[in-house]
């Protein structure tokens, strides 16, 4: 398989080729222009000298036969020739005979080149011809007497070798300039290619395309909706799950490039863009549907360039949470009851070995009374089977932990909807778990749970004999992540406060060091016949 060029090599080659081609074309054009300009300049120089010769009185006198002038004219033209750096200045009479010439042996002989005809006819012109001194650039100007009669021709010649030498000097300047331009172009190409590679994290275009495809596949395979916005709040990325969610919410247009505020309330994202603070697990209601939203800033080189929002229908999360909560409660109850059962079986086996049948009968009667009493006391007043199951499980779990859990039910708790039942399980489960943790190292491990009805509110009071809570801890105890139990803790009481907020309830706290803590959670009483 043919090896593909790298991006660096491609950029270097392409830019270098463009620079070389541009410089070559420029070199050709400038060289031609310079050659033309040089030739024109030399022609103008030769013409100017020829015109001066034609107007010189000494030259005119010599052509009219003045002997004194004829003697001086050769020296005069030689001086002018030397001063101006031309190859020759030749004065011709109307018969084409030379009166002057750099080679005195040629004086008096016929002018060679054949280009003097036009000048003999009174027309000034330039030409390139070959004479006795070789090829030269010539300017020929007619010479007139005072009465206007043409009496001769002034011919000024510049050697073509001299012309080519001047042109070559200019050409080498162009070549040197082109080489410098080529070097600058190659260096610039190297810098540009290096910069592009650095910006692209040294990845090749094929690798970037593959990463883009993989990123798109990963983003679209996630069940959570994902929306990214730029600093202006315009949507720059949205995955398929987000599009599906938005369509369920009645928002059907393509969101790319549109303001996020056109679809969902953007105050949260505005704060994230402004302050760079994360917002996690916040509830947002759109068209009657509640979703859980996470918002985080997107940073490049520690600078905020946008924000990312992920969200999911709370109903789906709640279903998973309900399943997890139910399984956890059931598992705790089974584990605790299994432990209790094994302890009691060991007692029964021991009494059988000792043949202490009377004591065994009393023990079994006590077990039956205790179990039936617990079940009867709870199920007769707690009509919601999920909450009743939770309490029975916590009773067994408390006994397993060596603690005493006393449950006092002063009012009937009706069967509730799944949503309300879930929130109450969250409240009771976390309060009882915290109480069990609080009494773990106490000499008196007692916990009391009391249900009461006061002024249209159901009160759930959890009292423990733990070490208590300090005033400093009380001020922060319901905030997310605040705990004295170590890392990855501190969510229980935050969830309790969130559940109470959803049920329009409240919670009160009383605590005394080395005495214990009382949590009183109150929610509006819900009548059974309302089905809620």
C-alpha cells in the first residue's frame, strides 16, 4: 500500500512549491521588465549623446568643411565617448564617410552596419547592428546646418556585451532576492506546519477524522442527553438522546447554532459560563416534565470556552432508584433476619442438647410473640407495604447491630403513591441509618422512631442516644457532601432535605453533646381516599 504523506510534509511541500513557482514567475517577469528598462535606458543615453553631438557647433563646422574643426573633432568625440562610457561616437557626412572613429584607421572610410539609411533621410532611430567593433546598440541622429539642410549623421554605439553585462548585474540582484524569498518561504512553511501540527496535538488528518467519528459514536451511544454551548450561549453540539428528549418535550427544530434559551431555561448555564462553577443534579421542569440536569464549564488552557449540560428524565432515574432502594432494603432485611435466625437456631439446638424442653418452649413463645407483635404493630398502622417493609427490615438490622429500635405509631399512615412513598423511604431510611451510625460506639444503643399527627402534618421523629451534633455541624449538616464519616459521604441528610422540599415538608433538629440527637421531619397529611 502506498504510504500517505504526513500533514507536516504535505504543508511543507505545498507551500514550498507555491513559493518557488511564485518566485520563478516573478523572476521571469521582473527580469524581462528590467532588461527592457535597461535597454531603453541605454538607448535613451545613446540618443541623448547623439543629439548633443548633432547640436554641437564644432561638429557642424567640421561637416561644412572647416579645416580647424576637422582637426579638433576627433579629439572632441573621443573625450565625450570616454566621459560617457560608450563604445563609439562616429560623425558621418552625407556620403556615409566617417569623420571620427575610435580607431583612427577607420576614419575616411564608409560606415558599416547598414542602419544609417534612415538617419541619412533625416529620421532619428535606434538599432542593433554589427560594425567594425562588433555588435552594438546604436543611436543615429541627423545633423542639420543652420539653414535646415542635413549635413550628416551622429552615430553613438554601446557594445552589446556592455548591455548584457548591465542586464546580468540586475538579474543577479533578482536571483539573490529570489533565493532570500525562497529561504523565507521555506522557513515560514516550516513554522506554519509546526504550528498547525501543535494546534492539532500532533495528529494527522486521518487520525482526527477517526477521533471525530469515535467521539460522535460515543456521544450518541450515551443515554443521557448532552448539549454543549459556546460563550454566547449558542448550541454547538447535541447528541441523539438530547434530540429525542427535546422532541418528547415538543421541541422539534434542529438546535445546532440556535440559542439554548430557545429550548430550555438558560439561567443555570449562564451562571456556569460567568462563574465557571459546576451545577450538579439540579431539577428542571420543561412542559410539565421534570429532568435532572448537570452543568459544567468547558475549559481550554484554564479559560472557559463554553459549557456542557447533561440531562435525563427524572422518571427514568426514579425507577432505577426505586428498584435499587427496594433491593437494598430487602437485602438488609434478609441479611438481618438470617443472622437472627442463625442465632436463635443455635440457642434452640443448645437447649435440645441439654433436654431443657420447658425453657425451650418459653423461648419459642417469646420469639413468636415478638415477631407477631412487631409485624402487627407496624402493618396495622402503616398501610403502605413499601414503608412497612422498610421498618421491618430496619428492626432486624438494628438487632443485628446490637441496637434497640423502638417504633411508636400514633397515627395511621395510608397507602401512598409510588412518588410519595419513595420520598418517605428516602427520609426514614437515611434518618434511621444515621441514628444507627450515631449509637454504634455508645454505651446505650437505643433508637426511637415515632409517627404522630399534629395539625394536619405527619411527624416522623427519630431519636438516638449517640454523641450528638455540634452547633458548627448543625449549620452545614443538610448541605451536599458535608459529613464527619469520611470521603464519599454526606449525601444522606441532603437527600432527606430534598425529599422534604418536594413533599412541602420541613425538618427540625435538636442535639446535645453526649446525650443524643432528635430529628423531626414533618410532611402534610395525605388522606387515603385521595389516592396519594
